C-alpha cells in the first residue's frame, strides 16, 4: 500500500483550509457575488481588496456561515461552514460598532474562550495582544484602538485554523498597527489561513502572500502583491509638460495618463522609451520622477475607480 | 460543582455545551446587573410601587394581590428590557453577528438571556415577598412562593418570545420607547396594578385578549385570588401565544437575513 502511494510534489501548494467555489449570491436584483472563487491556504495571508460594495463582506459572511450561497459552495475544512466542526476552526474579527460595554476585557475573553474546545490560555492572549494591563477595564472605557485589540483577541482565542480579519487596523495608531501586523504574520507562520480585508493597500502589500482584487462580485485579478503591481503598467512617470493628455496617450507603451496638481502622471511599461520620445517634443519638461507603480495605482487601474 | 464545570479544561461535547451555557448565563447576568439603567429600574420600580401601594394594604389578600401583580410586572420588564432591548442593541452594533460567527451554541444565546432575565424576575419576587411578609400584612407560605416562582419561570417563555420579536421588528434606538409605550398600558389592563373589577368595563372585556392577563390570573391563582376560568385555559393561551410569537420572530429573522448584504 505504502509503496504505491504517490509522492507529494515538492512545489505542492499548501493545503486549502477554506474555499468558495463558483459562488453566486444575490440580494434581490443585485448579484453581490457572481461565480466567485477564493481559496484560503494553510500558512498564507490572503487579502481581499475591492471598492466598497464589491462583495468583500458577502464573501466573508459566506465563509463564516452567516449566509448561504444561491449557487456554488462554501467550505471550511471541507465542510459546511455552519457545521460545528467548521465553526470551532474559525475565528473572526468583524467590524463591530460596540460590544456590551459593562464586561471587562478579561470577562469578554473568558466568555469567547468558553465557545471553543481547545482555547488558548487567557494570560497568553492578554500578553500577545498587549491587553494584560487592561484586563480589568470595562470594554466601554477602552479607546478605539484598545477595543480593536480586544476584538483581535476574541478572533484568535479559540486557536482557530482559519482567521478572518475584516479591517483589523481601522482606528489604530501606527505602533499598534505594526503590532497587529506582526501578530498576523505570526498566525500565518503558525500554519493558520488568514483572510484579510482592508482598505489600507499598504497593509495588504506588507502582509499578504496573495491578493484577490474583487469588483462587482467578480475576481478582477489575483496574485502576489508583486504580480498585481506588475500586471498594470509597471512604472509611473510624473512630470510637468506642455504636451496634452491626448498626445501622451499615443506614446509607445503608455497605458494611462492622469492630471496630478501642476503636472501629469503617465503609466507606462517602458518609461525609457516614453521619455526618449517626449523630450524632443517638449523642451520645457521639468520635475521629472520615475517610480515603480504602487499597489494603489494597480488597485485604481484594475478597479476603474480613479 | 458549577465551578468544577467552569474550570474543567478537557470536556466532552455535552460538557462543553453546558460550560458555554453557564458562562453565557453568568456574563449575561453580570452584564445586566452592571447596566444600571436596567438593574435599577427592573428591581426598583416594583419595590417602589409596593412601598407606595402595597405596604398600607390592611388585608393579607390585598397585600398578596400586589405581590402577585408586581411580580408579573417585574417579570415583563426584566424580559422585555433584558431580552428585547439587549438583542436589539447587540444586533444593531454588529455584536450579535460576531457571536453568530463564533461556535457559540445558537440556543445558548437566547436561553442565557431568558434565564438571566428570569433570575431578575425571581429576585423581584423575593424582595416583594420579603417586604410584604416583614413590613406588610401579607401571608405567603413557602409552597405559595415556590408556586409563584414556577409560574414566573414558565411565564418568562412568552415574554422571551415577545422580547425577541420586538428586537427584530423595532428600530434599535426606538426599542426602549416602544416597549414602555406598549408594556405599561398592557400591564395595567392585565390587572397587574389593580383588581380587574376596578378597571373600566370595556377594558375588562378586552383584557382576555392579552397573554399578560392570563399570566396575571395564574399568579393570582396561587393565593386563590383569581376567579373564573380553569388554570389550564390560561396555560393554553400562554403556550399558543408563545408559539405564535416565536414563529413570527423566526419568519422576521429569516427575511431580514435574506435582505442584509
């Protein structure tokens, strides 16, 4: 038996822990998700990026078993997300306006720990999230950033295999944001699958192994942050010039032109070629900068929301 | 014993559910107790009314009437504000969704809210009986107190259903106002405050349409103060009202689920 077992290829992708397969979800006439697929793998941070209303929240709610797909399937550990085996493998940090504010930090954590079969120790959670000094404080007296940390603690308290983080660093100062980032990296390093939705592209760039760009319920582009950035014009040229946008668009390898204060930003695959042609046409060119396109540029270019 | 269940780390699925249920109940009760607007009004109003209207009653029967009536009133406020307002708030803030996404056993959420509110109702009853027996002229035997407690516990089921329905229908910010607006007149019309025969005739005729009226009759029956129908009839009305309200709440919940993006 063991002699015939196929060898696992060295470059096999990590095992999927949760996935959406060709999921369609409609609310009335509106398709929030349209044959949308997503795979969350062990040890990977996946960032789901898209404009408001793109379907990010619906994707998260489907994987949490909070709603059912009209077509396709949602799976966590190969099971229905509503099954108890799947639920105990999930931790979620959702956008919560407020929690019952008369319970203390420790009490909130103890309560959520009781839902899981093998929770992390309370002391460990308090230390990891920097809440040890606040454990007796009531939730209502915490600052916005401290509340976010409590919600993060609740998401990881059950030592789940799959962690959903919906805008985890909203309202955090830079230092605390970096702390959360290192915790997210630690989760992935510990073999968890993490799904991150965020409006901070810098955050996706810093944390995600894979980015899935979503718009109107469909995948626009998926890949590593590097691949996404390079899938649009790889470079941007910023300068002051007399040339009109119409002329600039005709130049070789140019993919886009935008007005930017007193100058223009030109997106191009080969900025050298563009500049070679621009310089003889306009001798007044000034304030020239050439830089790599940011994830933000890629995001705007791919989701058409400039 | 409870502590042993609470601290045990390796649990069977059944023990784990029990543990989660006890923790949920414990913290729901603590939450309500610390929410002063709730604990002070739910415990305070019946006591204040008893001191105003009950303590001076000359006959034991009148004092018993006030104890039974205000205990029912206390149960209603405990459940409607604890469950109705509690769920409305947690739903509006996104907290309910976070709990729903966790492995918290579904029924435990509602059961803990019901049990915590019922506990408040029993405290109200205990305080009223204590006041009535010591400072007033009420005679209440242990058996009567136990029977009244049993009726209040079962009576918390229809009030839980009503609270749930209010939480799902009423806009969260208006929920407290709506509960007050409906519950105060309803409790008056159900004979919680004064004997039915002192109410206007049309109200006496309309009262049997209210489930609270039937709860009041059962509570008064403990002291032999309810005339007329058989207790079974009152229980049947309460049971069917509970089923109807739970069904309405379920339908409302499923519909709102389908709409929310």
